[in-house]
C-alpha cells in the first residue's frame, strides 16, 4: 500500500439515544475548504464497519480531494429499524453544522454510499 495522502481522525456524533463514531479523512494537500462527502458503508445495515470499508473511504478522499466523513451507524439486529437510517440522517445534519471545523465547505456536501449505504 502506498502511504496515505489523507489525515484520519475520529469524531463522536450525537444521535437519539447516544452517540455514534465517524472517521474523518482530510486531504493533506492545501488548506481547504474542501468539498465534503458523507460516506455510508455497506453491509445490509447489519454487518461490516468502518474498517471493512476503510479503503473505499480513504480512496474517495484521496481521489476527489474531499473531506470524507465515514459514518458508523448503529446496526441490527441489536438496533431495530429505523435506527441505522436515523443515525445516518443525524450524521448528515451534524456534518452540515460542522463542515467548516473539518476544513470542509458546507456549500459543497455530497452523500455517497456502497450497497445498503447507498439506499
């Protein structure tokens, strides 16, 4: 693997009933503000995690030159529908409020997902 071209940090996002984790990938080139991508991993809302889809989120940040926020929504069967969807929406709202502090441009925000995360 070539060295990462992004810095990676973790953030805690408040949601109904607690908080969820997000991994933030920030380009190492330029001061920003960068476009922002809220990324939802796949796994049928019940399997996989940020580590499983790390390469996708990191590659997206590197290739797009964007801040990528990869969301660890709560999964079933422990967390029933619509928890994962509500967490995903709460993360999107959090990103809109906090984009500037993440070196992102709140006027250039996109949603991206793979498999279930794209629904």
